[in-house]
C-alpha cells in the first residue's frame, strides 16, 4: 500500500491543498491513515480511482 500526502494528492489531481482537505472532510476521498502531525494520508490506488471517477463526472 502506497500512501500519499495532501500535497502529493493535490499535485496529482491538479488542485489546491484545501480542496483535497475538503474532499477528505466530506468523505468523498477518504484517508487511509494519519501522519505523526495528524494530517491525512491517502492510498494511491484510491486517489487514482477518484481522479478517473471525477473526470467521468465532468472534471475536478
């Protein structure tokens, strides 16, 4: 399982960090774990699936 930080997810999706944090808060992109500072970490596979779904629904 490969985990991604908020910054990495934001860069991959081409959005701002606050957007990724909101997606996690609204359970649209659930985090898999938290780092030592309490920041969410996301599974790479879940992020890739979210991107595909979002593109099918009209974009991020």
